[in-house]
């Protein structure tokens, strides 16, 4: 079974229209953040979430939108000029702001947003632990169902592992029954380290899946650049009846352990094409390995 298609809102211009169309087509998941669209994404999504109460949403804490920076500084939550923070006081403050902007008392998932951006990497595990403690308290208060980590290069750079996150969440909760249930990371035929490892039953995707966590694949088309790197021959190898972009999406959705593929589809046509691709059966692991071999010479240094 292929992964589910979910709407990512990072690159969308008309986020409300895209979300309404995705919801009407049956998607159950939106991914957003308080800093998307210069801090307006959550406010624009709120009416859609009100219209579709069964629609689930993941948002984030970490990057500070301009309006939030000014407001948090005014009340002493953040020093002036702060652009990224996982301080527990800010986590709690931004959580309340997320709920208000999205119009929901209960957030389905909150992800710590690119924790590798903090200024002192040597303190990263300590910072993650205190942030997890704040999120466990938010869960106990009934404000969120689960939390996790959204990273770009944290796993690749070995700044943390799934085992590290599990241990820190266990310490934060005082029990193995913590609420850390999700990792989000780039998975594509270009940023392929997690995909390649998963095909061999290794790496963060396999380790998260073994724990029963959700795995959200971000940037499945590498910010829209992957179809330009791929070829018609590669699409034929993956699936001869699909376009290059569709074939690359299906490859990510076929990665063992990936539960959701986040796509910023700005038009109904793009969304429909993605749905068509993910309706196909998953690609065999051997086909994915061959595709990675084909693209290997074109990977950026």
C-alpha cells in the first residue's frame, strides 16, 4: 500500500483554495507552520479547518514569523531579533498562538521545526529534551494529540537519531508512553539517503516505523526541481504510464515506512495528477534501487 497524499503548504500562494480542493478530494491531512506565507498561513487555513472538522493538521514550533517575533519580544518571551527558538517558554507561547490562529483547541500534531538551526549544536539534545517536556505538558493539558520533529538534515548530519528522540521523549514524559509519534524529513530520488536506507530496513524511517511512529516525507519532488533532473527513461523504469513528476511521487510513496507524502500542489490539476499516481500499487524495492542508481551521477555534491 502506498503512502497517503497530504497537502504541504510551504510554497502555496492561495493556501485556502488548495486546502479546500484537497479536502474535497478526500485528503485527511494538512501540514503547515506559523512562519509560512510570512506568518499568514495558519490564519488563512482556519476557515477551511472550520468547514472540514475531520481534516487533521500538523503545525510547527521553531521558526519565528515576523509578527510573532514582535509580539513575543513585547511580552518578554523572546529577545528582540530572534528568528528561531525551541525554548520551553516560547514553545508554550507559540502553541497557544497556533491554536488561536488555526481556530482549534486541540492540535493533531506539533513538530519542532528544524531544530538543527539552533546556534549551539552541542546543546541540541538538551534543548530537544526541554522542548519535549513542554510539549508533554501541552498534551496533558489537552492541547495536542501528539508531537514530533521536522528536520531537513538532522538525521543525515547525525545530529540526532530516532533512538535519541525516543530516549529524550521518554525522559520528558517520565515513561516510555510518551506522545512523540512523528518524524518529518525530506525523501526523494535526489535526497535519497533515508529512502535508500529504508529499502534495506535501516535508517530513520525504518527505526521510526518499528516504533509505530508516522513518517511524513517532505520535498518529494525536491522543491519542484526533481522532474528536471529526471528523464523519460527513468519514468518508464518506474511506471511507463505516468509522467516524470508522477513517477517520482510514486517512488516516494512506495518507500517502506513512509505514511504521508507532503505535496504543495497549487492547482487542482497538479493535485489530481498526484492522486492518480498514488492510486497505483507501490513500486517494488528493486525498481526503486534501480532508479536510485540511474539518478546517482546527477546528484548535487
